């Protein structure tokens, strides 16, 4: 009786193991989609393996770059019988939502352009696809889901064609993390031992607005890079070498340049203002200035914090008409036809079209360059990789 029970248990375990053990499909950049996926006859694309894989199967992808959108059509039956997508052990596998583009022509300065037929993008053109939706603030300009990459470095979308045609690093341009970001608020300024001057009592200004101040009266706010405010009859007394500024910031803050008479007047000193914890979380910033005497006109000029970058930002801009897409991009000291320049063509890299594609494992891939949309937390999250409301996925080492 005991012997019979042991045999039954062994048979049961072998059956369970057999149910979860499936076929292994190999994918290689040297393969062919007409193959059967065997080690000696690999497929060329992951998408071809998708069509073949059943519950319990493993898709083993070998080293290389795969420019495709992987759209799983079926999932595993359970947590014990999954479909596994996996980079071959010890091999680097990169999935990209971009394509390499050649045929760039010099436009002017550091700027090149290329015109591409819209058929290149299929049914989705990220250069006509605007970032939009709940909670997204475009800050008065358009933003698209597409991008341009130079040797895998992400270029920044310009607000206008005029901007992208300027030389790289043109001082009139400012892009990056602090582009059009509100910097700080100012409550008052004071030269050494003189009376305080309320910031809202400016004689002239550019870009700033008065707002209520939690400490009484009004402050100035909604300050962006390049804005300024001018104050008449500021009394420095005799040899004042310090000025105090009462300021607050909820963002990365900024720098206040203290200048005489006008926005490009003599620089007396600079006052860095960091994040203070809120727009009404005030701190007083003592600032060393050049020794100054008497009654002067003072101009506060507001600048965003300087980016710690090894190179100036390079920009791109695109226009789409009924038949083609033209992209302008800045390439400093680079011929883009001799470098790797890529543009987005796919919204996602690994994402099922339908829900209920359950029990997948995705392991060991590097994924990049998807033209993903903006999505608030309550909406469908179409990302670089996503489940589309499916369950039981394991995503690891990606």
C-alpha cells in the first residue's frame, strides 16, 4: 500500500512538472523569422516568437539591438505555467522604440534637418502626438512625445523653429529641467542698515506679479528665468557691503542678481535662493555686495539655477504636414550622418494590445526610446513596458 502511494505521488509530481515545462524559442539578430526557433535555427524578431509561444514556453533572446514593439498575444495559464521572455544569460539585449535616421542636410549654424515620409511611422507619428492630459501643464508651448537622440544622448525639444536654428549655447536660449519653471518669491530687500523695501513696491518690472504674503502685505512671485524688478531710491548709506533679501521657493530656487540701474547694469552681487520648503516658507539671505554709497536705483534680475552639465543643451524641432515630417536638430561639431542619430517611432516597447495577457515574466532586457504619452495615476499607464490591466506579471532586471 505504501509503495502504491509513493508511486502515485511521484507520478503526480512529474505530471505537474511536465505541465510547466514547455519549449524554448531562441531569437538572434542573425536569425530568420522563417526558422523554428531552435538553437541552431533562431528567429530574427521577438515578435515572431510571440506568435509561437504557449503557456510554459521560454523565449530566450540573444545579444544585440532589437528595434520593434513586442506585443504579447497570449499569457501563461498560471503562476506555475508562465510565458517567459528572457535575455540570454550574460548577454546584453536592448529593445528600442527608435530607428536610426540618415540623410541629414546642413541648415545653418549647428543645425541640420531631415525630411521623412509619414509612412515611415506607420499609424503612429510621435512628432504630431502632443503630450496632454489631466495635471499636465504645457507652460504656454507644445510638447510632443517624440524625441531625437545623438549617440543615445537625449536632445531637448525647442519651443520654436527660430530657437533651434540658433547656434548651440546661444545665450538667449534656456532649456532644461528649469525651463519656464517658477523660481522663487521675494518679500523685501534691505541694504545693510537702511529701511526695508517691499518687493511689491517696484517702479518697473518684467514678468513678475504681486501676490499676498503670509508675513503681511504683498510679495512678488510667478518669477521665471530672465524676469526682473527695479527699485528707485534704495539708500545704501556709507560703504554698504551687504544686502539682505527675504525670499522663498517651492522648486529648485534660483539666483537673484543685484544690479545698478537696469537689468544689464553693474553687478553688485548675487544671492542664491534654494528650495525653502514652500512658496511662503520665508528665509532671509544676507548677500555680500560691492561697497556702495548713497541712494541708488537697484534692479533685481532673476536667473534659474545653473545646470551642472558638461555641454550646452542641444535642441530639436519638428513640423508635420500631410505627407512628411521635417526634423531640425542641433549637432555641435558632429556630422549626424556619421554618428548614430535615432528618432522615436513607437509609443511603447513591450505592451499587449488587449487586457488579460496574464502570467508573463520579462527578465534581463535594457529598454529605451519609447514615445510614451502623459498619463495621470487614474488612467491607463501606457509606458515603455506595461501590463495593460493584466495580472501576474514579473518584470525584473530590466
